[in-house]
């Protein structure tokens, strides 16, 4: 695509296996103004880095160094969500090195993603490496998430039990991966875009997350896309893709370009 340069590489997962990173950046020697690494959705069991290629291309056209990274999936190398989070942390670290080689320091870098990928980015940004407790340093300067689960305890007890069994955590420990539980002053600025008709992650839980973030003095912008369902943000007849990209680019450039 004119105006951007595309490449691909691999990074080493937490278990030493190889995972993909798809790289999109302004072409022609243009210096990127900010950077973001994105993680795909798919309930931790399916999906690939290719799914966010359209998003990364458009962000690169707007002057953003954009990377889409894979992570091990459940029953495909990952034994549980702890492995997925570990890979996301490794990907963010590798992304930081790539960004530095393009003149982007840590204060100009963000993470994010779609659905389960957005959830993983939030968990990685809000918790420590070693234990499920609030992070002293978030590791990124901002987070941009599309229809992410943010309050795992908002689901019914039966649904919580299913989630715990599915993602490989002990009974009653969904709380360890519920972003709303790790809201503290100093969380990075966040942009969340969500559909008002999302049946997978009801928007009420995202509104509560936004409110708790704001109450403790953090910035959390929630853009609600009317009548949009889960995974509303892909190109297609839904018509939300352009608005999603415009809002994401504006947020990243305003928060990070001067970092």
C-alpha cells in the first residue's frame, strides 16, 4: 500500500516458541509519531495476527508505527491464560525494542487489541509480572481496546465458573484476570470503543470500568458505537471501521506524539 512499509518477523514466546509480528510503518523515511502493538481476539482459542492488518495499515498511514502480534492460544501451546499474558508481555517488550530503533521512546508507545486481545493488553498493563496485583509501572504509556471484557465478576456465577475452567484458573480466581479489580491511580490513559448492542460483553460493565477509572483520577475515554454488536470494528457493511480508526489515531497522536 502506498505510503506505508509492511514487513513481518517473529518473536520468541515465553516458552521459546516462535510467534508472528506484522509490522506497519510510514514509508519514505517518515518518522512515526507514536507506536502501538495490537493483539487479536478469538476467546483465546482462535484468531491470528492477520485479523488486525487492516487496522494497522490505516494507523500507519496516519503516521503511527503499528504492529499486530500473535500469542499462543489455549490448547495450541498455551495451557492457560497465564501463558497468553506471558506472551503478550514478551511481545510488548519486543515491540519496544523495534520502536526504539525507529526513534520512539517508551513514553510514545501503547498496547491494545480486540476482545480477548484487548483484555490481555489491559491485564498486562495493569498487573505485575510475577503476581496478580496492581502494577507499579504499566509498561506502556496508553491502552486502546476494542470491545474488551473488563469485569469478569459481572457475569453470572455459572458463566464465571465456565470462564475459569476455560482459561485454566482455579475456581474463584477469575478475579485475578479482571481488569476492574486493578484500577489504581496511575493506570495509563485508555481509549475503549464498544458497541451498545454487544451481547458478548455487555456495555454496562465497560461503563462501570470507565467510571471507576475516572473516580480515581485516571483518564478513560469510552466511545459508544450505537447499535453495534461485538467485533463491530472490522471493515465491512457495519460501517464503523473508519470511525474506529479515526478515533484510535486521534487518541494515540494526542496522548503520545509529544512524549
